[in-house]
C-alpha cells in the first residue's frame, strides 16, 4: 500500500490552484484569551461548496487519464463529497454520477443536481449504495472516486495544511477533525513532512470514536451506528487512512456533544463565521484540554460551513 | 452647524488605527452571479464588539480634552453603541457611564459590564433615559457621547468607507444602512469626498422609513413606533445627520422585512458569515433593485454581526 508523501501534496496543490479558493487564516484575540493559546483558523468553510472536500475531489478529477475523463466519475455520498465531486467534474467538462439514498434531504439533492451531476437514487442502505455504484462503473466505465479511501483525494485534502503552514510559521500543534480519515491523512502527511516537531492531533466526537479506538488499540475498529451532531464524521477509517494516521498522527482527542455545540456557538458568536458541527470538534478539543494547549501556537483546520439553518442545536 | 469633511474622517482614521481592527473586504462570486453585479462587502461584523460602532466611539473618546477624559463619558443606549463606548473608554483608562433600561436583555448588560463600564438602570422610556443621563453629566461631569448626533462619532463611522475605498477602486455605488444616520453621514461624506461620481445609497427598512420620508419631503420626520427585525435601525435622524445626508446621499431605498430576512439567510448560507438584520438591509436593497445595480461595482457596508442565536428569523 503506497502512502502519500509531502511531494504528492505539493503536486496536488499545483494541480488544483486554478480551481480552488485560497481560504483565509483567521485569528481572534477574544477566543485566544478564552482558550489560553494562540489559534490560527484555516477556514475551509469559505472553500467552494463550503468544505475542504472540493480540494480532494478536484485533485482526483484532474489526476484521471484522458480515457477516464471521457467516461466520467462516480461516487456514493449524500454529503459534501458528492457536491464537491459534482462541481469539480462539472468545471472540467467531466460527467459525474452521484449515487444518493432516496431519502436524502432535498437541499442536498438540489445542490448536486445544480452542479450538473447525474443522480441515481437507491435504497438507503450501504449495500444498495455500493451495488448501484458498481453497476454504474460497469455500464458507464466511470471511475470510482471514494470520499476518503483514495490516494488523490487524500493528497488534495492535505493542501489546506500546506497553505496554512506557508502562511503561519512555527506552529506547535495542528488539529483536524477525523471521520473517514481523508482530511486527517492529508493534514498529518503534510504537517509532518514540513515540520517533524509540530504535534498533529485528530479531533473526534466521543460518540463516533472509531479512530480513537483504532489508534489506541492498533486494530482497525469501525464504528457501529455512531450518533453525533458532527454528521460529517460518522464514517470510519479505511485501511489506507488508518495506516497513514498511525504513522503521522501524534494523538486523537475525543469530545462530547455538549462541547461540540458550545464550541460551535462560541465561534459563531465571537468570530461571526458559520462553521458546521464537524468543524467545531477541533475548537472543542482545545476547550476541553486547556492545559495541553496553554500558550501553544495552534493551527485548526475548519473543515466546512454547511449547516441547515432550520436545525440548529442552540 | 458644522458638517464634517473628508479630512475630518482621515484625521479620525489616523487617531483610531491603533485600536480598531482593519476589517476585511469579502467577495462572493456565487452571490455576484445571483445578484447580477460585482459586490464588495466591508465586513464590520468582524470589528471589535461586533459592529462599526467601535470606530465612532473610539474617535469620540480620543478626541476628548484631558479634563474631559478625567471625568469620563456617558451615553444612554442598550445596543452596540453602549458596548462600543464601554470598550473604547476602558481601553483608554476612561470611566464610561452607561444608562440602560432595566428591561435590557441580560446578554447586553453582561457585555457592557464585562468591558468595565458603570451601568445605571432606569425605566424603559426615552424620558427616563435622558433624565438619568443628564443627572450623571451634572453629578460626574461626564461628557455625553451620543450614538450618532455627534461630530466625532460620525467621523469615526466614516473610516470604514475610507478603508473600503483605499482597497477597492472605481466603485460605482456604495450602500450603507440608515438608522440614526451616523454611519450614513460618515459614509457619504467619505465617499463623496473621495469620488464625487460614486453613487451613495441608504438602505432602510420600509417599516422604519423615517430617513426615506425626510429625504423625500425635505422635512425631518421622525419614525413613530417603528417595528422591524433590523433592530439597529429603529432610531430616527437628527438635525445634524439629516443635513449631512441631504447634502451627500443620492437616494434612500427601502426594503421589506421579507427581503431583509432572505438576504440575511443568503449571506449566512453562501458566504458563511454572520451578519445582523440591520446589515442585511444593504444586500436586500441590491436584491430588490436588480436593474439599478446590474453590472455595477457595488460596495456594501456590513455594519455588524450581533444576533441572538436563540431568536433567528429562519
């Protein structure tokens, strides 16, 4: 199994630069004084489609051969990756087939359809999604772009940290959320490639702590029916992302649902930016571990800002 | 009555620079394509205390004589100006007396108290507020810093546009919200001082359209019991702000409550930034007047981001 290197992330960055937003790194003296450390928020909530996922999807699409580009790409997802792949493919004149459960929220269906993707609905089970996906691969010759178990996707996700470290020197710690591990894999590969001594921490909801379990025991242990408000972090690590995380991540910290919600509220109220619950996990980690972070220059990967304003937890 | 000139705003800017945030000018290709024009959002929601009010309050405080500084400042307000004056005074070692109605939301009381101001509560009537304020002026010798009917405050508010026009050339239009007219006075003085041909528009809720009425009839006509979600725009013009607005503003456009709410929602969802209803009026003006703004380079003063997350209109 080939693990990505810093140079792969640097190549990915050169490839995707014309398509992505270079997102800002924001700071807040007020939150710094509350948290007791110096924080640098890399704001992927301002990325296209509202999430870092656009980086990985774009890199995956641009890394296809010409023949693959002609046939198109396919994925099964109802979240940010589906929208990201739809837009990345559309911007490059490539067909995107998106397999979605028939009960997906209409706002997500509309977003994906709005980017010009071809949606195939299926029953809301993993089996049905994988089967439908395989059918499209066979009949259309489309290439699967998995949301995180994919070399090109992982390298694309790592480019957020590349920009963060270009802009901010001497970070003591970098924190990113862990779901399937694509962002965490890219982030940790990038950070350790640039600065061995920078500590890399994964942020995970206690209620979906498969990465923490796997990391602690050394045995890949998928989540069973995880239930958390951080709906971007319900997925479990793959063999590939687990291998990268074992190699490059220093520790994984879990946070309670209450912490996630109050961290999210604090960022909304004080920084005046909209971040989704999955992104709030990283700030929640800081707030739950004051002693660990005290005085440290801390980079936080804010993964996205897609929330349903009708279903806010506060 | 002395009206401020561009040079007064430039002096104010030099005076307050060490204390204020230089807020970013944000753009959104998505919102541009929805609105059909090129928009530049000057984001005072990222200003200290979450609103442009900190500029005016800081300039007023720094413009005091040494004797005045010793005696302190006083104002009656339950909104952003109270917090702004409390912080501006506190940062400069000056006492701030804030008169607030006893029924003010506790979150606002706490904010003002947190900045170290001395709060005096009174009955929730304008008469009681003014009387209490006068008492403090007499007994403490404190200088009144009115939220908008004040030369120094107006000059401070104008510095947001100064930064906007420094950064963005050749704006066809600049829009700012109108409440008591402090921001509008500073904005219009600044913009017309720099670029005579740039059109200056005031944005006002239809349900609190005293500025529109006064501007249209030429007779100062205060609002009677205005009721709008844009709670920063309930106040009416003063003689001073009306004179400045008559001289420098090209037109005032009113917007419905529905427009304000949907404009606010669109900015939250697409730009991922938190703006308050009063600020949403400027984008609502663009959305309600597509033909007028088509293709124009438009500057929008986003006045603040203080919202109660428990009372969202969507």
